[in-house]
C-alpha cells in the first residue's frame, strides 16, 4: 500500500524507538492502535449506512425492473429462435461451411493453421 520494504520499516521503528524511548513508544503504539480501530469502525459504519440507504432507493427498484424485463426478452427470444426453422438451417449451414473455411484459412496461413489443426486432433 505504502510501498515500504521491511528494512525501511525497521529503520523507521528504530528511529522512533531511539527518539521516544521504550516507555513512550508503548504509549504511542497503544494510541495509534486505538486510532486505527476507530478509523476501521468509522469505515464499517459508513459502508453499512451507504448500503442501507441504497437498498430502498428508486434506483435499486429500477435495476430490478430492468433485470426482469431483460429476462423476459431473453426468454421470448429463445422461444422465437426455437420456432424459427431458418435458425436451424443457419446452424446446419455454418457447421457445413466450417471445414471449408478451415481449408481457406489453411491456404492463407498454412504453418499456423496446420499447427492448430494438429493440436485439435490430439
């Protein structure tokens, strides 16, 4: 986070120890620990507040509505695709054309495509 190596941290702690002494350093460390704990509690409280305030917001309701509409559209689309004989024909044509496309690609870049085909066969 602060990009400080272990050796640099040890030098900083040694300087603090020499300046403050062992008794004062313990008090400072205790105070620093309490301050960090208060900051962590504050951040946790703010996260909780933001999450609770966002739960009842109209934006969240709109997001759920959009998700529901998207699900309905996807299901209708899949049903239409099932009933559409052209999509089945298209899939069959694509599977038949794939080997021809591979041969065409093999002509344009034989070394790479040949290696790819050998990998697929293994």
